[in-house]
């Protein structure tokens, strides 16, 4: 499951957030916990460092790229 939100911080800064969740498997022989990923833009922090904040499209591209790279890997003893 995934969701994308646009929100306004208390100081009036507009930001974006992305959340992806992959449910675990309680029946699995090895531990397979839920996986949760947050990607949140902090425009004020970027501007303070003299960096242009990411666009909505760029944030979505990065978040989806990260999600696509996450794989469950077997745990070794």
C-alpha cells in the first residue's frame, strides 16, 4: 500500500510526504515483519542550506525508486 500527501507546516511551508507499507507474513517460517518507508520533503531545511526543494514529481520518483529497490532478504544465522 502507498499514499502521497501534500501538507502545510505551522510556519506556512508547503511540503510533501510519501508512505509505503508492505505487510509481513505471520505464517512465515522465518521472521517476515511489516516494512514501512517514509519519504518526507523538508523545504525549509533545503532553503536554509541554499538548495532548491525537490518538486512533487521528483520526490515521487525518488520514493518509488527506493520502494522498487527494497526486497525481503533471508536472514542468515
